[in-house]
C-alpha cells in the first residue's frame, strides 16, 4: 500500500515539475567531432553578414540604385542578416564554448525570430516577383505603380502579416508542459523539436505549424509561380530577340534565388518527415537553409546585375583605378 502511494506521489510531482532550461546537443550522431563543422559555418556566417552589409552600403551610397527593385533587395539584405544572426552565435557558442543550455524564454524567442525571418524572406521574394511582373508586362505604368510608397507599404504589410501570424507559434509552445526531458537533438530551437519534449498533447502545435506553412510560404510560392508564368508568357510574345534577352536577364538572378529558397524548404520538410531514420540530415539541412540563402543572395545578385557590380567597385575603391586606366 505504501509503495503504491509513493508511486502516486512521484507521478503527481513529476506532472507538476517544469524544466527551467533546454539543452541543445548539436548535430545528432556526431557530437564528438561536430566542432569541426564550426569552420565552414562561421565562414558562411561572415560571408552572409559581410556581403549583405556591403549591399546595404552600396545601395545607400549609389543614387543610381535608388530604385524599387534595389529597395526590396535592401530589405532582403536586412532580413538575411537577421536570420543568420538569430541562429549562428548560439550554434558557435555550442561548438566553441560548450554553452548548450538555453532558457525557455530565449528558446521560444528564437523560435519566433526564425519563423518571422524565414517568412519575411518568402514575402520579400513575392514583392520582388510582383515588381518584375509589372516592370516587364506593364513597363509604361511601372513608374506610377511601383513607387517608393509601394515599397514601404508592401514591406510593412509583410512585416505585419508574418509578425501577427507567427505569434501563436511560440505562445502555443510556451503553454505546453515540459516535465521530464529537456535535451534537444538540434543546434537551434525548432518549434516541433521543442514541443516534442512536452508531456501533454501537441496536436494543436503541429496543426498550426502545418497550416501556417501552407498559408504563408505556400501562398507566396503559388503567387510567385503565377507571376513568373505571366512574365514568361509576356516575354515570349516579344518580337525582338534583344528585348526578350534583356527582359529575361533582369529577373534571372531573382528567379535563381527563388528556386533555391523554395527548393530548400521542400527538401528540409521532406527530410524532417523522414528524420527518425537519419536524424542528422534534417538537422544539418535546417541549419544550412538558414545560412546558405543569406550567403548566396548577394553573390548571385552581384554576378547577375551590372549596376550592382559597378556600385560594389565604387564602394570598395576599385572603380577609381579602373577609370584612371
């Protein structure tokens, strides 16, 4: 009788217990040598921050780049810096300082920040697709439609849309009861990775995560696809081969980044669903998805956009020597 009472008391105490912190273990299965991954990750982080800061400085200093397309690119650069800075300092602290613990409020804040920055990137890609659609399909009306006011309103709409829709994600995660496990097989606080440690039902968390992904990323992806379908149809109707080539070149860099971004999201989602068999792959892809696009975006635009390359040379002092020669 006493043993049964003790067991009942222990169960009751454990159900009331709430962990005070989570432990981020890093990459599953390779904990012993995962610190070696810090070198390529820190290089990607420095490249992402440095290249995007260069874009911000270049667009700010060059009057020729004060156009709506480059204003959206400037917003994208800010989002990319925010996304990488949200996760990389903590990941490097885990690898270099063995600082694996993270408080519950910090973890839920990171969940919110990751979601809003990823969704903002998707939203800005949609705004840039609309910009290219109007520029190519309605070139005469473009100056009156896509103005500086349009850029500001579109950016504010994306911030409000994503900010408000993302709030329930950390709120629902914080309402769960974490009474036993607190070790996360990840380098960052992912929503489903954290809530899977809860002792109570997380059906609503999974449902809202899936619904939010479809509402935000799914709708953005569909609208981007429609925009580029209309652009392609309009371009193919042009009689001039030179005009067709010019129209395609203006949006090719944007299309490359969009394809990479959404393909990476699909791959991360699929591998996450199969993550029980090979848990390392979805975790590694999840980290790379938050670091690779911010590092690649400036490089692709620099290679594909002549005006931006010229601006880079001026800011870096390379254009002066070239002009003297």
